[in-house]
């Protein structure tokens, strides 16, 4: 599930900005859905409505194929006997065609562009009703837009929807759109397919009088951009819903229209326009996105934008002649879906009957006659087609055929469609109706290919059967069957694998991201979600298995990567769409079992001996391991979930490994340690140093056969703190590159300075109160050690994370004294537990004596500081740059700007004397406002794990404020802090944001996380008693941001898709954590 750990959601993917669908995304996406425009999306030629269509008739005495073949043969014979005459005839025919076209178009000049030659047409209507093109303009008489719109807006609703899971072409998130009532008695609302959504959606409709009703999705077309919601008319108490009549036959070029809907997020906007084209090709929104096809679209310059998806396109009488679907972001053009297929579906849905949809997995396009001639269409056939369909300026041609589909090997791109089951079809609507009526049956299709007629028997596949209606939640990700929509975008076979709609924690460990297709899990093929679920159930928890997949943007490039099986963080379940309720119903799937003891045999790790030419790396390389960390949730200020870096074995017998906090940044996650690039061992976090830039993880050395990796050889004097890294000192750096090879370099210390890091947004750990060194010639690497020529380690070479002024993450490589490890490592070796870490909760910076003199420091104190200087170190003082926590005893005694002079009667010479203390209080002498003050300052014990519990509620991850949060507020509103919200959740859509504190829930004060859990339990009990009433829908949540501004939000609780749970530490589990469901 996608997570939001910042105040605004970054763009999830890069798309072309040529075209947009008209639904408007809310806070979860931040931007409208801009999409790509095809090269032939130009404005078409406007035409007068031609006279009525005539049916395409062929002599009954001869079959269609033979008649066309005879005509083609006669034309070919004429061409072979008189080449010059043939050329002249062709020119004459072309001239006659242009003249005839000019006559029918009112002598307006005709463009030769492909899109502009596509004429306005509609199939023959056997019921003799007016069609789109041959119905005369109605006499508007005294008709006026004002009363028409006044009636219409009572039928038009603003839709607020949440796609609660990424699925197929859609991503989870919140969006607004439009719909309108087409059956007031049955409570049916028409909108777009991308609004009704193919995945799980929770939606409400708001009528013009601001009454809200719940919406149930009842139908979304597999191909075309329309769908239906249903609401209960009884929920409307203060108005009666009215309906808008669908009148597809009234649409015509030149008609004045109004598009009424929720444009650009506004409740109601009315946009005027004039229908300019009825024959536009379906807009292309980009590969992998939802795209309509096998239909025409209408076009007008109404300038619709985000939020107007699903708006009715009204004529002056208030009838809907089309459905707004999308628009160009580079022009004012808007694109509307014709309504004939919508009317057919509505009739069946009213009767609660299924809507049959068939396919042969072939995409068609309408091609004008001049191009058809180049494809080999004989003049005789063109003549018959023009006579039978005088308004059609072209025919249907096969554009693409999907592999392994019913049409594969039978139809080809470029085939001109003549008849289906003996009936001619030159437009999309009649052909689609014919195919929909033959689902699970065979049809006979005649096409013109090259110079002859070809007949093909095709099986009509149920389109609903290849449109996914189930998904599996695995490791925080979502997997569904590969849909026809996605397969068509990339020209691959439906059913070749399962599609990753959201990668989550487990699949992300293999680098299998959204837009990938999984072919195998281990040795098991995964053609569908059932096979995938069975393959996952056969795995062992904590194991590592190969995953074979490919990315859709490179379907010819298969990849095999190793996936870590981690299902203990998230539920493993299957969701299936319930057509009766519109909900997706879950059932739990078998969980992977722990690896049995019989399979946990110790594995030998080979010794990797480096050549003497890489000395002194050959003396320390055996203590290097590779550490990988993956976080299941974006908590503690994380913006990424995968981290990797070198680790250093400091106690092989106990499995203790030290790494920087850019490798293991938080405690919530899975850790693995790779020894000698051969053996991967699970590990868990035992310490995160709250101020210095290192973490300690532990693996089980019993999982290794033979001796564990050797301890890192430490220089005694540097480890004890008697010596430290100094400017100008010669050192050898032994580090690890990205491909896990060693890099060795002799260099020297260029500078020793205080490590400076900035406060991050969202707040996360930053290294403070420590000095680091830079090198003259720093290699590109992930990290390592600084050592002497004999291989004794005197420093750590680590990655320090921060942010620049624009909020962009930065990393800096620095060297740290090895003495920083001694208090922690010695305690772990002696007791097996992390030592108590205490702090004054101040951020210290150096100050030159000249600045201290200006602040009023006495001459004797200046002389004292100068006397403590050494040849390697200039005289300096320390001052308080800021407070790291607002509610500690030190915060009430120390102030920013205080110059630190003495600790416990001794002059303060180095930051290490105050960065970490072991006593419960210290006596300080400080300079403040020109006066020296003596202070007895209690210290604060710091948590070596920072976060020990996380609570999930309605898509919000709540925890106790961690240390990085405390330094960015002047006071704590409560101890209930929102660290992350999940896309498509109630928390994300109703305004809860990371960085807020919850202080009240339904007027009940909450101070601690325990208070919050207790309130949720009480709330759930009261809601169950009121189930079905309006009082059970919303909860009032009072929140405070870091500026201490208070807001009251109403949040609609959804325990079906977002049940509450908590995550807490558990030493007995493999990861050190366990999930408690159903609070």
C-alpha cells in the first residue's frame, strides 16, 4: 500500500503532459491526471449532417467474398492491360472523390490529414430512428438555457471517491469527479469508468442542496469510459432527485452544448461549447494507463479540467448527448464519449441483468478511403461501400492483434473488415453490438487482405472474464491478474503472468515495482492470482526465493531477483468484488510457515583472502559484512524503504555488527547480514544511537558453520579515547564499493570539524554533537574504516544523511573516531544489553574566542580556553545552538546562546565531554547575557530504539513522538503523533497529515498512545450500537500541527478496508516485532 509520509504527495510517476482525464485528484496526488496525446489528435473537419444512411447491400445470388473477389479480379485485369489508362483512371477517380467530398461538405476545403478525413457517421438503424448524423436540428423555439440548467443541476452530483487499493491501471488515492442521475427511481448515476474505478472504491455523491448519499459501484465497462453507481433515493430527505434523459441521436456538429459539473474541484461549473467533431479517435492517455479504444469520441472547445469527468454534455432541452471524459492540457479541447453503448448497458442494468461484453482481442481503427486504397481496397468494393453507406468516409481496419488471443494468427494488422456473420460493418458501434451478442460463440469474419478476401472463424471471448475482479494483498503489495487493458497497451498476451499494481514490502525487496508482471515465484509459474497465492503459501517465512518477472516498459527483458519472504508485517489475503454490495470481500490465505529446524543447518562462509597488494585491507576485510534493511512502513520520518551499506563485526561470537544510521536508520524493519558475500543471515536491531551516527544489529552466529567472522581489529589508544584523528594525519581508508569490492587508498586527514546537519522534513534522525574528519582524496564508496598501516582501525568511514535548503536529501561521507563505539560495545559485550544513554538535549556548536569576547566573556576565561589549545587544535568554546527537546528539565534551565564554560568543575574543552553523559545530572557554568551562571542540570535518558509501538487507524500510522520531532516544536500538544498516512485511506482523504498531533477523538481527550487505543475501542463499541445510522459514519478528530494551530476534522471510519491494528516489539519473533490485529 502506498504511503504518504510528507505534507504533500510527490508525483507517483512521470507522464506526458498532453492530455488529461477530467477527474480531479485530491490531496493524495496533488496534481491532475495529465496524459499523453497521440500524434494524430488534431482538430477534424466540420461537416454538415449528410442524408440518411443506406444499408450495405450485396447481391443475394453470390456470397460476399466471391462478389468482392470478382470485382477485385476485374480491376486487376484492367490494370494489367492498360497501365497508363489505369493511372489516369485512378487520378480521375481521385478527382471525382475530392469533388464529391467538396460537394457534400458545402464546398469547404478538405484537409488530407488522416484524422481530418474521418467523417461523421453512425451505423444504419434497423428501427428507423434518427441517428446521430441524420436527425434534423430541433427547433429550439423559445427554449432557454436558464430553465434547462436549473432543472439539470438537480440531477448532477459531485462525487468524492477514494480508490482504497492500487489495482490494474488505477493507483490508490482520493479524487473528485461528476456524475448525473439517469434513473431517479432506481438510483442510478452515470459517470466515467475511471471514476467508478475497476478497483475497490468508496464514494459519496453530494447533490446540489449538499445532501450526501453513499454510492455503490454497479458496473464499469471493461473498455469504454463509462460506468454506473447506485444510491438509495430514500437517503435524500430534502429534495427529490430528477433524472437526465440520454439522447445520443441528437448529437451533431455545430450543436451548442453546456458541460455542467465539478470542474477543477468546484462544486458546480457550467462551461459552454459547440460540438466540432463526432468522429475523433479515442484519446490516448499513455501506455499502462486506462485508454478507451474501438469507439469514436466527440470533441468541443469547452476547456474542461480536473473534476469534470462524468459531466453530462447537455443540449438546450436538457438532454445528455454525450459524456465528458477527458481533455487536452495544451488546448481548450474536451473529449466526450458517445452514448449509444451507454444506453444499451443502462437498459440491462435497470432490469438487473448482466451486460454482455465480447472480444476477439483485436483493436480496430477507422481508416478513410484514400488510405484504404493504399491498403489494397479495390475500387469496386469502395464503390459498393459508398453506395451502401453514403455518410461513411472509410471502413474499419485491424490495427493490432494481441498474441495468444482469439484473433491471433487469423487476423492481421491492416486487414479491412468487411462482414461479421455475413453482415457488413463500417463503424464501431454496430460491430461491437454484433460481437457482444455472440459471447462464448464463434463468429465468421471476412476481411480484405492485400488483394483477396480472407475468412476467419473467431471465438468470441467473454471480456469480463479477462477483466480482473480479484487481487491478492501480499507483503503490503497488491497483485491482480494481467488485464486486457494493460496487455493491449504493451502488446503482450493476457494471462502470461500476474500484474503488480503496488509492490509493497516483500516484492520491493526484489526490485519488482508497479508495472511489472510476475512469471514465476521460485519454480512455480504464476499465470493468475490463484497460482500466485498457492506459490506464496508454499514458501517459508524469512526465506529468500528467486522471482522471475519483467517490466512492462521492457517486456522482452526478463529479470530474476531474490525476494525476501516477509509476510509478518501485513495481512496475506484475497479480495473479490461482490457485485451485490459493491464491496471487495476478503478471505485470509494460508501464511508461509517458519523455516523448520530441520532446514536450519549451519552454512559455511568461505574466507575471502585479499592479495598483499591491497594491504592493509587484507587484515580487516574478514570483518566486513553487507547489511540490508527494508522498512515496511514510512515511520520515524522515512522517505525511503530500502537501505544498504557495509557493516563491521565488532564481536563475532555474539553476532554484533556496527553500521551507520544511513544503512539502518530505524528499528521497524527487516535486517539481513551477508557474510563473505555468500551466506545471508537474518538479524535484528538492538541499538540506534540517538546522537551519533551508528547502529548495532545482531545475527545468530550459530547459523554459521565453523568460526564466525573475526572481530574488527581496533587500535587500543584510539578505542580508549587517548588519541583521536587529527588534521594532517596519514591514514589508510578501506571501504566497500557498490558492487561489494574493496577500495584501498592511502590519504591524510584534511580537516576536523563539528558535523553539521540540518533539521529534516519530515523530521528524522540527524547526527549532532560529534566531530568528524574529511580526507584529502575521498574515494566513491558506501563506507568502511580508517586504519593504520598495520591494519589497526582508528576510525569509521560513514555516510551522514541530511537535507539541503530546498528539502532535497543529501549524504556526506565523514570519518568518526572509533572511541565513539566504546561505551556501547563494552556494555553489549559485558551484559548483552545496550547501556543507558543520557543527554542534556542540547545542540552544541563551536565558538571562536573573539565571538565569546563580544558576548562578555571575561579575559581570564579567554586565557583559560587559549591555554587548552594544542598544535593540532585551535582554541575554541562551545555554545548552545538549540534545544533538542522542549519538555525536558534541561530545556527549562538552558537557553540558546548559552556559552558552556565548565562541567562538574572542569573546563569544557571538547564536545565529547557533554555529548553523552552517564550521570543523572551535571553541574554547569554558562555565560548568559554577559553573566556567568552555575546550573545543576538533570539529564534525560534516551531510548536506544526510539520507536517501540505503532498504531494504525483509518490509514494513519500513529506513534509516540520520536526524538527528531521534539526539536522542531516548542511544546508537545500530546504524545499521539501521526507519522504517516496511506493513500486512499480515510485519514489521507479527510485531511489528517503526517506531522499532526491528535488531541481529541469525538470530544474525548487523548494524551498518550494508550489513551488513543482505549478511545478507539470505546468508539468501535458505540459505532456497533449505532450501525446504519448517520451518527455512525463520521468521527470528529481534533488535531494540532507543529505551529500549534488547532483544527477539527470529520473523518469517516472505514473498518472494512482499514481495520485498526498495532505493531509492538516482540523479542521472540524473527524481526523483533509482532502485529496485533483487531484492536
